[in-house]
């Protein structure tokens, strides 16, 4: 007897193995991270190679013998569902795509949460969209990532538990992860409002908010500090 599995997956890593095989680390929504061997995937006429690309949603057919007590699945079929091809045309977006994969892969090995798959899929879609600037995607990613790690940014109250208000100014304590009320603080309500939009919506929504370019560097710094990267 053997186990069979059909699943949508994101390829996190591909490692050459032997003369023609590849070892894959893939992320799925239902099963989390899986280890998969793709036999013969590096051969010129392999029917598997085209279905296991990076920056794609791949439909995989997997099998594992009941006699196999390890965690390795064998790939028997692969088809590209969605390929985010435009990421490959922008060097900066491509490099952040690799960084997002690295961060999610590391976290998903420790925390089994379906939201990691959703986060990476949505990140790819945003990077693939020419209308969404990289800083918006980065800021959104790190805010969502921080939440999945249990470090969701507090955008409601300051260090004294007082509500963040529009007419006030604040600094941000990266160590304590809290806004601090100060009359000459760096951040005003515009930055906090943009962080709230980023935290609560997809990147496409933020991309439609006008006149926020001057706020994105600060938002990105705060988001990365929340994610502790």
C-alpha cells in the first residue's frame, strides 16, 4: 500500500541530488513543509522539470510507500498552476522574493500555520504587479510576517496604554515594539494610518492610496523591526 497526495505547493528550495534528481522543499497550505524527491528532474526531457519552478504555484502529485518510515515523498506529476513571471524581470523584486522565501521557510519549519502559504502566495502576486512598489510589498510582508510570529504591531495604544490620536506625534521603540508619545516625535498620524492600511489590507489597496511615498521608508523600518529581521 502507498499514500497518494495531490497538493498545491510553493517551491522553497531545489537541491541537485545524484546524477539527475532533485530534492525539493515545498510549502503547502494543508500539510505545511514537505520534502520531495523529483527523480530525473534534471534530465533534458523530464516531464517534471517544468512544473517545479520557483515563484510559482505548482500542482504536485506525490506518493509515499507505507514501508517508507521517513518524511520524503516522491514526485510523480507536476504542473504549473500560476507562474509569477514578472518577478524575474526586476532585480530588486527578485532579490526580495528570495528573501521572503528564506524567511518563510525558516519560520514554517518551526510553526505549522497555513497562513505562511497564503502570505508567500500574496507576496508573489504583489511582486508580480507593476503597479505595486517594492517598498509597499516589503512593508506589507513584514507586518503580516510579524503577526504570524506572534509579534503583531500595536497600532492602537502608546507606551502608557493611551489611544494613538491624530494630533499627536510619536517615536517608536524598536526594542519594546511600542509607540512613545513625544511632542517632537518623528511619526504623526499619517504614518500610523498607513501602517494600519498595510496591516489590514492586501498590497493592492495600499497601492491605491495617494501621496504616501514619503512615508514608506519609515513604514518599512517599523515593519522590519516588528518582524525582528
